[in-house]
C-alpha cells in the first residue's frame, strides 16, 4: 500500500468548544490527534498536520510529523487541503479533520483501492451524506483548489464539482468490516462525551 500521505486538518477556531483545540482533547488516554496519527501510520509513510498555529502541537506529536501552515490563510479545510496537496510527496493523500476520533485505516485502504481505478478523489457516502473529510485525493487536486480559493470558495464539497470523483457507500464499508462511526466528528462538548463513552465501550 505504502505510497500514501496522511493529512490531518487542524485549523479552525472551535467556537462551539469555547476555543479549545479539538485536536488536543484527551481521547482513549492520549490527545485526539496522536490517536489519529497512530491510526494513519498503519498505512501512510508520510504524515502531515496542517494548522494556522503550530505551537500547541510541537510537543505533542513526534518529529517525523510534518507540521505546515496554509498558503491561503483563513479559507477553512479547503485552504488546508491546498497546502497539504502542494507539499505532499505522494500522489495519493488521505485527508481527515482533527475532530474525528474513529478514523479508519481500513476505510482509507478501500477508498485508495477505488481511486486506483483512475479517480482524482474518492469519498465515503454514509447515511446518504458525503464525507469529504475522510476522503482519498490525488495531489493534482491542488490546482483545482487554488482556482476555487481565488474565487472565495471555502467548502470542501465544491471541489467535487471540479474533479473526477467517486464515492463508496456504507454497505460496501460494512461488508468489508468497517464500523460506520469512522466518519463521526466532534462539534460540541456533548458529541465529545458521547464519543468518549463509545470509546470506553470498545466501539
């Protein structure tokens, strides 16, 4: 598998979390971002964290992790993806948000296998909703994103209007042993508590 870069988008103001950095919330005995990096390391040999403020992460993640900042500051996840795709060393890039505790390397492998059919992006479709922030993308998407950012677009979903993409549906993930909570994300403290309870139950 190997030739995959893993990217965690750790920007964002976390307004609904009283300004707390979601990436550093304790989860399963370690900061959430460390848990994510451990998972990504199973299939990625390059790991990148994109953040507008590297300082809080420097003593939390090990030195093999590349910490980069946006070229287009203040453009949300799309800005982070542009920076990561511009600097990643592999053609295929697995992107997640820093607030997703149950990311799945197995799901990413399945997305990657589908991408090899010639797609520029493959994203999960779970419960009739697309989840571009657990997708696998081709590095060439950087130029499409730059065009969108120059137009003032910030939504990741707009990228899919400009690339050749596919989705993988929930039935396919379930048939391949992937728990569908891999797309869950923490927006509020309530979400955080619910997911911590799930984690303790060994979900």
